[in-house]
């Protein structure tokens, strides 16, 4: 039974509501602890390391903390790599949304009893190592790989086409790798859509294209934004695909950070560069959410 309790300020609060808040707090607590240990704590450690330096023996020291690593990380020579990272992530996001939306729409509308099976098939690549799948693309795209062999067998080419170690190979590999990140939130958004609204638009003589543009697309915009963010953010930090499928001309900012940490062993410098990359990602995400606030949360931009 819910009991009302009078407060000194004259307000009346329900003990049941207070208990619901406590229960909700206990349910959220494990997730908060998990994020604090595995997300916030590593960020704090990297943040502390980023203001340190290397001593004569190559070890990280915090004897003289400074922002010198951040100033060095702002070197204009990194701008081409950063621009290439943004380009790859942007194109990958657009392709993933363009491919994922029809797939998610078809599964939601026509999957029927096989929806779960189709979603399992979408997630099936996650059951294999991302590294192995990327190496598989290298076999497919190399000069004597599957693509060139097929084109030769049908007589379309005489000499192999250079696909590997190009922008195309990197974008193909990243789109394949991150496509499920786009399909799943799109499916959730489309599956929750009340299709009677679409039917009502058709009854009011809207064309199929008009009903999609003015009903389906706006109502599924939160799923599109979520899918875009879930694709763009990991694509921006991906260094495996450009490293394996790309060459020297496809180096991204994530590749540079990886080399600084592994080969250069300069953890303070790598931490500062990584923090700047994270800052760019967060800033871009906030700008995207601000510009799409009306569609996402229904508030004026």
C-alpha cells in the first residue's frame, strides 16, 4: 500500500514513490559501477599519463606534468590523417545507413516469424574475429583474389585491377565490418513504427514516396541517428582495416596513435593524441545531436 507522508515544507510525498526510486537506483548501480571501472577509470589513467613524459630509461614519469604532449599533438602534419579518418568514417556511415535501412525495413515488414532468425544472420559476423574477417577481405580484393579472378573469367579485364591498398578497399572493409551496428538500431526503430499511420497517409492520397518521406522517415529518425552514431564513432577509431586493407596513403589518425603506443612506446604522446581524437568525436556527436534535436527528442533546435 502506498502511504502519503507530509513534509515540513508542506509537500506530500509517497513512500511508494520513494521505494520505487530506491529500487531503480539499485538496478542502475551495477551498470554505473561497470562503466566506472571499465570506462571512466581507464580514461582517468590515460588522462594522467597524457600530461607526463618519458625519462631517460623510456619510462613514464609524472615528475614535471605539462601540456606539452597536447601542443605537439596539434601539429598540422596530422591534419591529413585526421581528414582521412573523418572521410572514411563519414562514407562508411552513409553506406551503412543506405544499405542497412532497406535491410532493416524488409526484416521488420516482411520477416514475419523469421525475424529472429534474420537478425541472428545479421549478427552472425560478430561470431568471428574482426581481424580474421578483415584478412578475408584482403584475399578477396588482392590482385589474384576472388574479384579479379571473376572479372578475368568473364572477360571483362585482361590485367588485374588494383583494389587492395586503396580508399575503396578500406571503405569496403569498414562498411562490411560496421554494417550490423547500423541494421540493429534501424530495425528496432522501424519495428516500433505504427504502420497504420503510413496506411492513413496512403488513404489520404499520398504516394508511396510521399508517405515514406513525410511519415516513415521522420518517425524512424531516432533510429537513423542512433545507427549513424554507432557506426561513425567506432569507424573513426578503427585502425585494423586501414592497416590491413590500406597502404601508406590510407594512414588514419588511429593508425598513428597505434604506432606511437606500440612501436614508439611514447605513451604520454599517444594518450594526448588519443584524447584529442576523442574530443573531436564528442564534439561532432554533440553537434549532430543538436542539429537533429527536434527529430530525436522533439525539442526545438
